[in-house]
C-alpha cells in the first residue's frame, strides 16, 4: 500500500438534498415522465416502467414483476450516484462527490460514547494527527473520504462473532484484491433515517433496548424505521423513507493508468492495517448495496451492484484482467504472529481455491492482506442481464464515456406478497415476528441465491443459518437486533444492522447482562485505529 498525494483534490463536497418523493401517483408518473423528459427511457416495455436520469427517485412504487424491481434498483443507483456538483454523469477520473456521499456515515451517526451525532450535512472530521500523516490540512481534506472498515460489518473492527450478520462467523473476513490490498467498506444512511434515529435518541444503544424493555412483557410493538410513501398511497406525509447504502472500495495503485477510466474514483484517507499509519490514496468503487424501506415493501427493497470486472463466473477465467481473480494464482506462505492467528495457525498457506476465507487476522502488528481468489458462484440471471443491457445502453447514448456503464446490477430482492406488519400485535401472532427475530418475511423474489462477489464473497450460495435455504440479503438481515438484546429474546431492529452500531454511555440503565451480550459480539477484535474526531 503506498500513499498517493495530490496537489489538487476533487471538487468540493456539495451537500445534497434528500431525493424528493414525487407528489404524483405512481401510475401517472411513468406516463408523464415518458412524455416530457428527454433524459429518461423505458426500462420495462411491458409495464412502461420509465427510468429518469437525475438525483430523484420514487419514494415508493408498485412492482409488477422482477423486471420492474430491477429497473427500480437501477433508478435508485442512478439517483444516488448522480454528481452532487451537477457535472457530467460519470466523467472518467472525476473524484468529486456523488449524492450519497453527502449522507451520514454510521461512524458519525453512532458516536463511540453514545452521544448525539453532528448536524445533518456535517462532513466526516478526520483527526489532526491522521491528517498530518497523510499530508493534508483540514481545508483540503474536505473532499476526502475517511475509510476504516476492512470488512463489510462491525464498525472499526476487523473481525466479529456476530453470527447473524455475516459469514464466516467469528473468523477473519477481509477481502484482498489482486494487488494484495484489502478492500475498504463504508455504510451511510439517508436523512429520513438520520432524523428518526436522532428524534428517538437511538444513537444511544440503551434507548433502543429500552424501547422493548419498557413495554409490557412480552413486548407487542415492533421498532419500525420510516417507510417511503407517495401521496398516491394516502400516507399523511410523503417521505423517502429509510435508505441505507453500503459501498466497497479497492485501492488504486496507479491512478494514471487508463484502466481506471472505467471506475468511479474518489480520494480517501485509510489506515494501513499493518503500520496503523494514515495514508492518502485513490480508491475505486467496486460494489454497492442499496436497501430502501417503503410502505408497499415493509421488508425493504434490496438492490446490489458491482463492477463488471470484479470476478469471473465459477469455472471460467479467460484472459480478462480481474480485480479479484488471478488466472496464474500461486499459493504463498505467511508467518503469523500469535496475536493475529486464527485457530492457532502460526504459518498460513494462502489458497487458490475460489472464495476461501482468509486464515489470519489483519490489523495492528499483523501481516498485510494477500490476494483472495474470487469467482461468481451464481451467474447474473437473464432478467437482470437484460435490464443491465437496457440501462447501460441508455447511459452510453447520453454519456459515451460514463464510468457507470461499467457497473451491473446483480439482483433485486423484494416481496411479491409483502407481509402486513401491524403497529402492535398480540403475543404469539404472526405479526409479532416484527418484535423479535427472525423478522417476518414471505414471498421473496427471486427464489435463487443472490450475492455480491465483494460484499458476500464467502457466502454466495446457502444461508449460513439454514444450509437448505438459498442465501440473500433479507434472509440474513431478518436476524438484525438492537444492541444489547438478550440472546434468549433477540429484539428486532427492523432489518437494519446499522442500528446495531449504536454505543452505550455505560449508564446503569444498560443492564449488565445486556453489556455482556454486546461484548460477546467480537471477542478477538483487532482494531483499526480510529481516525474520526
């Protein structure tokens, strides 16, 4: 990993307004857009589903079929990756911010001491000592992304034993690219979710737990994040609803190489996991989850995207240059200090078997990451492939060099018969699955496994809690709980693992048993240095 210093950083981060929900009925919106906008296109001809270029999307929409769901996923991807400064959509080499990069990072939202977060729109503040190491000042760091997650989960920790959130459970789960650098991850939430957390003081983990423990026992009222709705759905106040976004970034060793003209790039400050020193690097976007709670989809809409050059389908490789697959892969030996060992392995032989999880920890004093050999276990299905072709063709016809034509939808998970989760329920009724986990799910589509090669690398096929069930986002997130929930009563967090990042100020109201449960989440944590002020 090498520090990359730039005399001129990307354009200043422009705070973006939340995509506004449309005041028009969904059915008329599609027709009106088609008739009035030259920057839109018909994505699903069978339902006349229109996708529009710009920074707004429908807060809720009636999904008629999988193609509609895929088109809606693309509409959100386009809107959230729309340039904040109004520049061209996906100009090669553009380091400036896109819409979602103005959202609140979970590290800001959930402070280490359980205190209130900064005001919405406050950019992440990097500590002074870290800025000095990276050769930055507070002024020219405004455009820089601080990245500290070396796995897709558990804020600032490299491993976790939270068995319900990711796989492998309680084991090393970092991902190394072909250059031997670990992938960096971040999670951000939109303003509706931020407002909900602040209004209820759920940035304090004790308040999330108290929501359930202060009810009559057993509780009958589920914690529910705000749902997106339009006036056509007769909601009292149209709103976007809760949206969470998870992004995966790989380091760019040679930014001047023309290869990177096919990627969304940004400047980032990262901590070298081995030396714990801050560095300024360029990173390329390689994966993204977008999840959105809506009134018509109370179990959320789950869309996942990645770069087309991440990894080949299983059993293939070809001559293409992949980000996470080397056709000439060769095993190497790594000496692992005691503090970094997993299962007592002092010497680890790296594997060329695809999708094999790492066998040692990275972090302070540990060896550097090594390349992970990745393949796509589940080929992109024909519906998603067809929608990808439609959308990328439309992008290319408007912006011939746009980086976004090189990204693809993996799939969208939604419910064809969404469950009705009442505001309250009687103990033992089906609706009370919204109170504890597993949370209520039904009629999920598609039925096939859904996995992103850089966000679910090691669990692309089967649900780790049920080897007979196909893996997808909802089947994992149905087990999301509020912090400190006792294991015998796992209180649900409305499918959101982000809420689980809340911390406790350690007051007496947070019971000793709840504290012990929270401590059990990561018994072998190897920390990445905290760089947020």
